[in-house]
């Protein structure tokens, strides 16, 4: 694949190189589309035989352009419709005139350029390289900028120039070339990406978008001329949770501040209006190690300097998770983290950034592919067998993660005095400790469901204090305080837990219209529930609130939420059936 970057520079003078080794001259394609004819002053002529190095369609059109010795403007000399017999075509032209040939073929998009050359005084044969080309054309207002073309394959120059006050064009671009057109203006970058099909004369148009910064990214494998397969060029940033400012483990989300225009496999134009310190461009491919570039690093280079990336072979982190009895810990959640880069080197401890997550298979095995060689941390967690952590730099060998058993809570869940099966039991952390935690995975306990006899056994968190949350929105919820993990050993029997089904709340809402009532809570606790009410009559709604506490109330009107009064509903542990009147705020 050949990639051509068509760049507009406000500094460099304009030149067009039509063919290697020949003079550089401006050549707008519009010359061949209706320019005035060349005013010949000589009648002496000679015949030139054009021999094409590859076959041509039968019907061709040759447009001959000429100019005088002191004239820099190309003018239309003649248009010849002919047949290239056995790959050859004879043309007669005036001796000593600078000449440029533009060749088209019926039913074939694009054109062939040959020249410029001075028409010989004797009959001659010229070999024409049969390379089909196109013209990139666009419009842009504002000050004119000089245009320069750069080929990523061979460094050959492709020519661009302004045709009039608003129109520019790049002539002689290889037909299969791809790229962008860039105008680097003061405080602004304008970019056009050619799109759509070619006109019969071989013209491809662009539209211009203005941004604060922009850069072309070209990703390849370790072989310079080989494009990478399955390339992913994405923009990402850290999601730093406001509720946990001291956390050392952070998630990654797409960076919507960066726009990515995919041009071809492994080629994209990236641009944006702002530059952030927490964002980066990530480039990966199937079987290749991912590369990351801080956004500020990307934007510091000029837009006419493409970011070329040679993707190297990937490495894998793989291993097995085993419990304290040295048996496979199937279905353990295994999360891979990388460490933050130099910009956070003063942070103690360094940030761990989520890379990927998977489940261990029936043998406890796991693997993460398409990785770079750098340090990682692997955290494995199992709802019954505990937690384990390993640091590793990939070297091709499997790693073993031994889960460290934590204390367990056992008990039985009843509903109406009868053992309740399939009831959810989850260990949730104390909200204040969770907000202040550096490593929230240490505060995370297990999750399970009761068996047919209503019994359960669930792993507790390895650090901090928390609660046992039993039940759901349908059966009701009860919470039991677990105390500090550092003082727990072995198994804790919490006995029988009776679920009472929650609190029935009836809402009277005369002005509800088509809206419904939604409750979220309890506030200040982990493991929140969202309860949607049911309409039971005109202006009347009913909701089963699973547990006491403070619940936030809103109206849902289609896809929009609206505030209501009262906005908060406080339910005591002794509450049973309540009726609440709702109104719109004044």
C-alpha cells in the first residue's frame, strides 16, 4: 500500500515534481480542462513515438500541453483521440517547445502524466511509465498557503497549488494513494480527507475541517513497507473517580475530546480542540504489541510531520490461578494492570491502569494477548477462595497465582420462616473506607447465592470493615455489619437472616401525566438499588422499597428525569405501608 500525505505549509515555496529527474514546475490540472491554446510561433515539427511500458485500453485521449521558453504557464496545445497500436502511439509536435502529456483512456478513471520535456528536433521514441494518477481538489477560504506533498513510501514529491482564490489541487497523485490535505494556519489546523469516487477526468474532492491541532498516524508492522493487519487507533484517557481521590487503580475510557478519521488500514487523521494531560493515543493490531503516545507528546510535533509507528510482535501474559488447597480456581476474575508512566513518577504508590479482564477457565488458566514488554500487575479474585496478586514482566513463561484465603461468613436466609433459595448474598465495603481506599480490590468481598436449603458461604474482604447485604429488590434487603477484617479469622456464622419483603409505598401524584416514579437508595450505603414504581390507578403508583434508609425520588418522563417534592423519602426500620403525596416543584 502506498500512502501519500498531502501537506499545506505556510512557509515552503511551491514546486511540483511530475517525474523523477525532470524540472519542477507548477501544473494545475485545470490547464487540461479548458485553458487557452498555446500561440505557436514555429511550424517546424518532429514525430515522437510514445512506447508504453504496460498495456493500455484501445481508445485513448492524449492532451498535449506546451509553453514558451520564458513562459511558466502551461497552455493547451491539442487533444488527440487515437488508438495505441501494440502499445505505441506517434505524435507530431513543434520543435523546441516545452511539452507535457496527459493521457486518459475511455472507461478508465485517472490519467497518465509524462514530461515535462523539450520536443526534439529529430524523430525520437520515448518510453512512458504507465502509472495511473489522480488529482485531489478542495476549497478553502482565508490566506493562501503553499502546498507540499510527501510520500511515505519513497519520499517522492507530489505537487499541489492554488488554482484561484479558494480552490487548490494536488496533481499527479498515484491512483491508489491515500492521505490527507493539511493547512497549518496560526492557531488552527485545517484538514481535508479525500473521499468518494473519481470524476471522469480523475479528480477526487475533499472537504475541510478546522481544529486546534492535528496529526497523521501511520501504523505498520516491523517491516517498513508492510501495513499492519487489524490495526486499532484509539484515543483514551484515565477515568479518575471523584469519589475515590486516593485510589491507585483506575479505569480507562474513550477520550471523546479527540476525533479520529480512519483513512485506511493503519492510517488515521487525529485531531481535536483541546490538549489534555490525562489522554493518549493507543495503537495496536492483531498479534502486535500496543504502542501508546501521550496526547501532549503527539501535539507538540507540527501537523506536517506524520507519526510513524512500527508495531512490534506482541507478548502474552498467561498463567493459572489456584486456591489454598492447590486446586484450580475456575471462574476467578483475573484483571491485568499496567503502571503509570513518567508523568506520574512522583506519585507514591504509582497508578495501576486497567488493561484487560478475563475469567479463569475450568483449569484455572488465563491469558492476555497483544501486550507490550513492560511491567504488569495481575490481580485474581474468587468469591469463595480469596484474592492473589503477582507482578510480572512478560518473558514467555506462565505465572502461578495462589489465592490467599480470607475469612468467610456462613448463614441461612429465610423468608416467612421458610429457607429461601437463590437469594443474592454479597459483601459490600464501608462507603467511607471505600472512598478513602488506595486499593479498592482489598475491600472487595465475595458474592454468592443461597442453595436449596437457604444456606450460603461467602468470602469476606481482606481489609477494612463492611456489611453483608442479603436479598434483592423483590425479596427485600437486610444488612449485617461485619466489623474490621483485621480482627476476623476463620469462619463467622451469622445465623438465620429473615427477609421481610421490604416496605410498600403508595404515591399519589395528580400531576404525573405520563410520568412514572423512580427511587434510588439507600443514600450513604454501598450496594444501591433502583426501584421503578407501578401505576395502580389514575395518579397513583406503588413501589416495593427493599430496605430502610434515605431514598431519592424523581419522576421519569420518557427519557428525561424531573425533580419532584418531596425529593427524599426517609424510611425507618419499623416502616411498613406508607402513602406519600408528590408534587412538582413551584
